[in-house]
C-alpha cells in the first residue's frame, strides 16, 4: 500500500520518442500498462529495447521509472544514469529520483552530486534547500542513530507485502497481501486487506482478517482506532456501496473511511469522509491522544508537493471538520506520508523530501500536536530518527507505545521476507552517565577534595560527593531531564553547569572550572593582576575621578580594609600627547587624586605612596613621534592613561624599590 499510495498521487506523462518506428511500437504497446502502474510488464519490454542499443530520453525515463517505482534501486540508478548521460534537457525531478536511487545502493557521494545539480536547477524547491542547509546530513543522522538496538523481523511477515502496524486492545492490526484473490497489476500481488493478530507471551497468535465490512476486493490499509474504541478510520480505494470510481485519467484514488464497532465485535457502518474525492487521494490516518485531531496524507488542492500531511478536527460523533495543511516546515515538494502521533503528541512521518539515508526516511517533530491545538505559527522543527529505523531503503509506518516501550515500523530493506515487512524492537531503558573533573580555572590544576552537588531542574538537591585525588565525579541520570551540577571548594568561587540530558543513552563529559577566591599575595605583586582589578582610567587632560574609576577604587579600598598591614604605591601614567612637562604634572595630579580618594575613604596616609610617571612608561608603541601618531587610535592612547597599584609591603615584608 505504501507504493500504491506513493505512486497514485501524481500522474506520469509519457512523451514522444525518437527511436525507430518498430521499437517505438513496442514502447507504445506498454503505455497503457505504464499508466496503469503495471510496471512488471513495462520494464520487461522496455529493457528488451534498451538492451538492443536504442537510446532516447523517453525510453530511459520510462525504464528507470519502472524500476524506481518498484524500489529496485540498483536497476533504477543504472537507467537514470543512462538518461542523464544523454545530456538532454530533462525535468529536474529526474535528477532528484536519480539521487534517491543512488542512496538506495549506498552511493551517497554520487547522490550528493546529483542533489546539488537538482538544487542548481530548482533553487526554490524545499527538497534542494533542505539538502543544501545540511550537506553533512549523514554525520547528523549518525549522531541520532542507536547502535544498541537490533530490529526484529516479525514472525507474522510473509513473502508478500505486510506493513502499517497499530495496536488495538491486545492485538496488532496491519495491512497484508496474504489474503489471496485477484492480483494487483502493479506488483502482481493480491490486493491488500486489513488483518489482526493477538499478542501472546510467546509472540503472536493466529492472523485473522478484520471482522465486518471493512475488507473488499480492492486495497485496504492503515487503520487507526479512536480512544474509546468505537470508531476505526482506514484507507481504501475509492470503492463503496459496490461502486468503483476513477478520475478523468482513469486512476482509482485512495480515500479515508470510518467504520463503527458493532455489538457483535465486527466493524460495520462504513462511511466515506466528506472531503474524499475521485480527483485526489486521501490516506493513512493517525489520531492524537485525545482523539480530537486526525492527521492524514493527501495530494488534495493546497498540497505543496506530491503528497502532504494534513490535520482535521474530529467531532464527538466521529465526523470530521475541514482539513488544514501542516505547512512548509513539514511538507516539501516531495512526498510526506504515514503520519503517527505518540501519546506525547510527537509527530512521526515518512518523507523523501528531506536529507535521509534512502527513499522514505522516518522523521520526527516533537510536541507538534500541542502546537497545532494551540494554533501556533506552524513552525515545526524536524529531525531524522536515524538508524535502526531508517536505512538505504523505504522506511515508513512508524508506531510506538511509550508505556510498553515497543516500536513497530515497516521497511522493504534487505534481508526481509517479502516486498514490505514489519519490524519491531523495544526501546532500551535510557540511563545517562554524566562525569567530569573539577579544575582551577586559571591554572587547569586538579582540585581534589572539592564537593560536587547534583540538583534537579528546580534546584532541589539530589546527591553530593567529594572528589578524590583525580578530582573526577560521576552521576547516573534519567534521559530527557533537566539537571544542574555545582562544584564547590573553600577559597574558590563555585562553578555550575545546567543541562538537559538527551533522549538517547550517551555519556556526557563536563568540566567544572572554579575561580580562586583568595590568593596569597607578596610584596611587589601587582594588585590589579592578582585580584583582577581593572586599571583606573582618566579622561584626556583630566585628573578627577570618573564614576567608573570610583567603582574600581572601591575594590582597591575593600582590599586595603581586608589587609590592614598592606601598603601600596599608586603609579599614574599619561599618554604621549602634550609636552613631557605637562604630562608629568598631569600624571602627578592623577596619582595624588587617587591617593586622596583612598584617604578620604578611611585609609591611613602612611599606607599610601603616589607618584606620576608622565609618558615615560607606555604600555604600547603609541609614542608621539611622527611615525607612530597616525597608527594609534583613541582606544590605544587610553591604555596609557592609567593608574596602577603595587604592593610595597604586607605582614612585615617589604618590596625592594622597583
């Protein structure tokens, strides 16, 4: 049904050819089969023509498409390669399909080349834009992938198509071609029906058809059940009341139907939803937890690409409102399909419009349903769910139960039993490990005996420990949870890190960098450097204390009050502008102004000395010789207009004159 839906959503135009009339006649003989999606027969005839050496755009397009639409990507890539090698003007969509076919055979490097070519020809296409915004998409997908999970191919799979799982009571419901009967020309398999199978302690019981009037001689798939279990929405060909309807092109589209649970446990009272049409397809329903929003895929008017995800209100009686497109942050010019909402309101869907590992990849948009219900601006960030769900093949119909931690998805990947198989795995328990080291911020030295405290996101203490000689710590945490870790040590300013653990198990590494709060000082030390006290600046040609300088002098004052035996020498400097004599006098006034400020604020005069050095101790090359004047900015000159503080004595120790 994946492929049925995938290729009924857009028309395939058969163009003219330039090969001989005889070979052209062979192609014409299968055009009806081609239009009817009977690609098995089409490819056989077209391959015979191509193998005789005939070449044309029309021939290679049809042949490549026949393999592409059957997911035989090795042959599709071969013939798309022959097509582009003709160097003819073709629809850029063929470059996009060629890129996807190359992904299907894991030739990602070559695929990227043709995606860039596609973008160059269609720079406004969202698929190309998405690729160019994440050319390193494979690395990003690897980071999101899980190596601790190995999907299991369900024992109920057969050699024909089985896909699209949902849970109902103690059973799973899925679509399958196992029912026998008339065969669908597209893949020479029986038409799809809906089946259910009960889960047991040892696996599954006997597979049975859904009871009631749901299954017909045409396709049925993609069932979803209302929270109260009274209604089932499902996909079927446009066939109801024994009437089979086609559009003007002779295509029978897909539609959504609603069934009601009867007292005898069968599904009856089949109703077509009001926005179905013979002119477009509507398929693959998904309900949110409350059952008041139905998500589905369609190519109805207003679609951005070949199929989009839509949402519609569900009324109390099970009827539906008017559909609304989820917008361009979800939908592209490609195909978006198979939506699913978990109980947290996260949307999962399949797409070939975003960078991925293969044809259809599964993507996720967190908390989308809440945003839709709140009427947000429809900006829905998405991410690729990575391996093991996604592969170089088509991966779709994702379903998860967050209570049992059970995931189901469908894929046509290598190693399966049939064309499409159902896979499952259990989401591993997610335990995070956070570890790290406590270091001195300035020296990077280890700080043993530090205390490390773990808090939750609201600041409640959860755990504390004292680090050993290696200054390392480690905590076990929950996934997708906010935490705060703080490092503490006497004589140091604490450091803390706030973070949220990811949803996948991984080890987080942190460094807690503690800033020294107290440092041993000695005579001759530069007080500004030791205690990180900025230089005191003055305005040009001024000696009065600026407001910002006063703030810094308050720090000097606090230090002198804390260490009563400390004496300091205040050294004031100017820039080179002005005469030497003028600058000496200016710097002297500044030094004395600084000294007076400290004395006025309670520091004994005998603890302070002050001297102006004029322009003789510049800190840069901004002298006033003609060769230097033009290269120095006002900011450069400001660095020379400063006051410094040198410790001349403390605790009976003195500094030699320097």
